[in-house]
C-alpha cells in the first residue's frame, strides 16, 4: 500500500463517434428512481439544456444484481441505448458504492465497525469495510460482469469507479482492519523496533513486542485519554491506502476487460474536507475528477476558487472533471442555503477557469424520496419552467460557446505564487492533545489564498509533493510536519532567489509527529532567522485568559501566537506584538523578514486571518522584494487566465464583492457575459457576475 511514484498516463473521455470534442456537461442520472416512461422526457430536456454526458448506475447494485449471482441488465441497456441515440455519452459506474441488502444480510461480516466496536448497519450508504475479503469478492465479481456486458458498447466513454471513497467509511475498526493495519505497518517499517521509535511507545508504557500487538486507535475513553498521535497519524494514512488499494482492485478488473476506456473516481477536495490523500490517489486514475459543494456566505467564491486550484494542482494542470456540484441548496447541512441569482453560472465558470474541462452536477432530476430529496438538481421538481432549469440551459449555451472558441486546448496559467497544502499535516493537527484545538492546518492556506486575492494576485494551490519550488514565491502555511527532505527543498528554493512566507505552527514535528528539538522551526531555523521556544494560545476558555494579541501594524492575532525567543542578527522585525507587559508577549516579534543567500523568508508568528494577512502583505512583500498591485481595488475582481500553447489567452473576471464593480476591460473578444456589461475600455460586474474574453 505504499505511495505511488509515477502517475498513470493521462487519458480523457473521448466524444461519441461522429461528435466534436466539447466541454462535458451533465450530471449523475438515476433513472431507476422513476417510472421508465419518464426517461423520454428526461432526454428531451437534457438535449434542450445541452447535456452531453451523464454518470449512470452509481447506486444501482441492487437493481443490477437483484440477488446473489442474478444479474439483470435489460433496464440499464434500454436507458443507455436511448441516451446514445440522443448523442449523450455515459460515464458508467462500477455500481459498487453501496452493497444491496441481500449481500449484507447473508454476509454481515462485510459491515464496518466504529471505534467502540459498534456495527454500522445498512440503511444509509458505504457501510462496507474496504479490508473485507468477502466484500471484495462480490464487488470485483460485479465489476467483471459490468465490464464484460458493456465492453463493446460505444456509449461508454469512461468508468466511474465506486463513488466518493471514504465519505462514510474512511475509518473502520473491524478485525479485518486490524490485520490489514498490522500488515501495513510491517510493510512500512519492517521491524517492530522502528514502529516503537516512530510512535514513541516508551511514553505511557505502550512499547510493542511484535506486530501482533498492534491495534488501530479504537476508543480509549473520554476526555483526557489521548490516543498515541504517531499511531493515529499512521492509521489515517493506512485508511487512505486501504481504500486506494480497493479502488485499484476494481480499476484493474475493469481495465483488464475494457483497456480502451479511461477510468476515474470522484475525489472530494475542498478547503476543509480532504478526507483521503488525494495527491497520492491521483497517481492511480486516468484523469482526476472532483465533487465540490459550495460554502455558503462570505467564503463562497474564495473557497471555491481555492479548492478548484488545489484540484488543478493535484491534476498537475492536466484537464480535470468536475463530477458533482449543486445547482442550488444541498441537503446535508444543519441549514441549507440556496444559491443566489447568478451563482449557478458563476460557480461553474470558476471551476472551468481553474482548469476543469467537464462541468457536472448531482443530479439530473431531483428525487421525490430518499435522504437526498431536498438536494437541488439540474431539473427541479418544479420542472422545466423554473429559474434553475433556465439557468442550466443558459450555462449549457455558454459552455458550447467556449468549446467552439477553443478553450479545451488551454490550461490554467501558472501563477506567481504557490500556496502549499499538506494533507498529512492536516491529519496531524486534528489530534486532540495540542496547544489549542482552534488551529487546523486547512484554514491557513485558505486565508492566504483569499489575502493574495484581496491584493490582486490569484495564487496556485499545490500539494506538498508538487513542484512548488518552481514559483517566484511560496507560502508554507501551518505545514506542521516537516521532513529533512522538505527542509532542504525550502532551503534550496530560497538560496536560489525564491521568496517564502512561513507561518506559525510550521516545522514543529517530523513525518511521524515527533517534535523537532532545539526550538522551532529548528530544521529551517537558518532560513527563517528566528527561534520559537513555546506557543501562546489565545481564547476565552478561562476567565481572564489572553484572548488576542494586537500587532504594531494595526492587525490582530487570534487563537495562537509564537513565543519567539531568538532572532538572527540579519533578521528584520517588521511588526511586534502589543500586550500587557505581564503577559511576556509585549514587544516580541510578530512578523519578520530574513535574507538567505539570493532570496528571503518572511515569518508570521500568529494567526492573522484573511484580513490581517491582506493588510500586512504590502509591507512584507516590499521587504522581500516581491511586487504587488498598488491598486487598492485590485481585489474586487478575481482574474483567472487559461492559455493555449500557441499563445491564445482566455481571461475570466469574477466579482468577489457584494457590490457592483468596475474594472479595466481585458483585450480580446467577449465570450461570456453573465450579470455584467462590456464597454470599450471598462467592464461592470454585478454581484455574482462573470465575464470571459479571448485574445
């Protein structure tokens, strides 16, 4: 289950015979939820909207294999035939996402267990355990039957393997998982002594004598009973690998029978929900696909742009597939806000601008029953005479325009700034015994992305193993786990003239979550030019506790600050903390800049948040010699560029504000205009407005 070192060759779903390549546009389609006579109406409305692909049979195992070994494809054959005749391609699922009741009734041993040993019973979805030999046997049999039955069907342009692996079954603590975790540890470490060293098992008398003594981090009691952090980190890694191994087994069966059909599975990349190590998983798919659901409120556009940029980074700027999003409200939050006018089109255009060559939704027709009946769809229960469906049709026409203009021959342009995202640091900061539970790795890179956008810079978000060291500047935001290799990469990058922004809570521990010694960030202390002795958590949990720190540049730090106790002679202090002298924080360095050979590093010693970072950036960048746009309104519009190898440019403008904004008109021909107006030298965008130009 070790991490792959080489990506599979990128293969993209090709158009149906006789069709030109277009942006893929469609949705999950669940015709088995409806009477068969509804299909003709569905296809009529799909064609009217410009739909050219649907993902089919994702949750159809029970209707395909109606009992053990009894496969009934007739109904699915008829659907696929109708779609193909209408010119609509099929992204066909392996149908293994949730097992049917007959399987779990006969084989309850396939059901996963929670950390307290409770069985997760059928009634929702993904109640299976990836390490179950029995479940694998049945799932792979279904994959083979699907592949053999549809291997010569021209409607099938891609395989949709499983669905959102780990969405509900990321953690499993069953006996199967115990055995698999032990083998994973044996493969990773080789000897039990190396496991003991990695996990620090001399603490609390947890030393292991053999791999047979290894257990997953099952329930260890309530508050104050903290599980071993090294073991927990490895278990999260194992869970990602176990699901990946199961995916690869499905993929390989499908590939064996249908070698010419590309395969994918839908990731769930967002700022706060990177369940699996998707950068590692990306090695195993023919093309990256993602499900993304908007964050309501003020973070909507920035979180979407951040997540889409991260998917583009995971895909290494190869075309990627937006497999799911919502036309309006979802159903699974405590409160489920609708999308505002314009956001349906704006959101899709932003994914497209960030590198997606396919724009799809969950789902085509809104359900009447089941747990997702209140989830929006391309075709609401209100029918075709609805604003959502009208917007869907307008979006289909816009995507057709962009396809004809040649956008599929372009990719997202490389930015000046890379923001590093590290899933393993995110896993590690989720432990419950840390300086403060208010710090999580995922919030800091999102803050930096938005702060740069406020200053007119649209950054790239890159996984930690991508080539972030080829950019002009890089942000290392709460990258808690720091290996010797990562330290040398940063050192080389800055030595050669790179500019780096390193934040608090970075380079605290090694890849096993063992804290570095000699102060933080010790591994890169020579580059950063400061040393941190301890942390200063901030909050209101205890009466009279220090709940914030003012900074001399007018910003404020919340949640956590570093106690910097040593500063190199050539380090410049740009800002200091201001506090009651009794706290010991008054006058301590808050923001510093340190030259290192041809480059330089800024260190930010506390959680400034989006607005604080944005306010501090001009001075920091000036000290580093990194140029920012001087226009105070540069951040009103998010500018995203895709470019072709021949130099043709597609430039997208998105309104980031709640107000009408005016901006300089890009050169070229206007292609898309939604809630916006275009004039000779200026453009005006309403809230949620978007414009696209080609030059």
